């Protein structure tokens, strides 16, 4: 998409879900018009980021990277920093100390889960054996804990939707795509995913031509880019 507009914020990433998808979901949920700028990926792994690199140091970013978010004088990188900023701006934060504790805790737990998942899908060496071990041992332990933490709450901070739910939904959905049989064992997590997807703004976005359902990551990922490896 064009970055010509100066009247709306810009969110820039690649034409993948990756680190930007929770931010896209949050912006769509809040009805925020934004320029969803997508840098085309380069022709091979060494040159994947070449289109971003052409303007990487021209944007006034303190720590140039993607995704980045430009909103007037606000110029942010780091996906969690962007989510936190938007959460505060649009009131998508817990309203009491108990909720804030839950919000902060699950944010970091989801980050840990995401990191362990990346360690599987970004390493081609012994992928199949590592995948089997991950699905048999690591993933059930992580989902057990997450399911117990969610309990009967509507959302991870309690009864109120917060920015962390946009992150949690995205990562749990990746895991569902990776191992549907494992995730479906956790009924409250399945209900959580359904509840999120049925938010009217999210439901409409997911039906739109701008929604990215695939790929999860770029071609450097062994799983999540090429649908033949799935």
C-alpha cells in the first residue's frame, strides 16, 4: 500500500502475519484508519530485507527495525512497545492492579511461548524430530499453564479485553495451525479463540481482502511460509 497519506498513522512490516499481525488486529478493532505499509520481501534469504534497508535510517526511528509505527511525533519500533502504546491510547489496558498484574504476566509468558515456537520453525536441522518432541512435550506443558491461567475468564486480564489479547490470540492461532489436535484439547482456549474471532470488528477484518491468513513468517522459516510444509 502507498505511504503517501500524512493524515493517518503508518504501520510498516512485510506481507506476512509475523510480529505485525497483533497490531493490525488492534488497529482494526479500534476502527483506526492506518496505512498498512508492506515491504515486499527480497528474492532470496540474504536479500529478504533489501526493500526496508533502502529507507531504514531515513525514518527518524531511535532503533530502526520492523514493524514500525509512525503517528505524528510518535515513532516506534518493537512490536510490544507499539502494542502497549496503542493499548494505553485506546483504553485497552486492565483497569485495576489485579488485572494489570495478569496482563503483564501473560504478556511475558506469551513472549516466551512465541520464542520457543520460533526456535522450532526457524531451524531446519532435525525439524521433524524437534517438531515431534515439541508437540509431545513442550507445547502441552505450555498450553496446560495457559489454560489454567485463563480459567473461566473471558480475557487474559480478566473480564476486560486488553492489548495483550491481540498478542495472545495471534500466537495461539499459530499453534493451532501448527498442531490443531493439541490445541483443541483445551476447550477454554478454543472458546477464547472463537470469542476473539467473533468480535464484530475482527470478524469483518478477517473477511476483508486486506487480512493476511498466511504466511505466518518469511521464507527463512521452515514452517509457516511454504504451505507444502505444514
